[in-house]
């Protein structure tokens, strides 16, 4: 498999946490030997989904001068 980021060689790996006292987790995926890019089923699913437009805000914030009272 070829890396989509740099064109390097992808290696099949199993990722797991191994920390004591926490909930164990693990998954398999592909890691590039050159740039370190990781591809797994969740990453692929998100990349295939159409992107949503950025959320627009209703308010625009403008800097206003501070009113001061002279003595």
C-alpha cells in the first residue's frame, strides 16, 4: 500500500493503549514508514463523507471606542 500523503510505504499495525488502570482499547490500521500518517477504518469513513459548509455566525463583532467622561 502506498501513502496518500507522501507516497511512502504503508505498514499494517495494531494500535493499543497498554496503560495500566484504564479501559483497554485497540484497533488495526496502516502507518506510513516515512511520514507517520495513520489510516484506519474510522479515518477512511470520515474522509469519504461530504464536507459540510462552515457554520455562519449571526453577529459580527466590531470594536467600538470606549466612552470616557472628562473631569
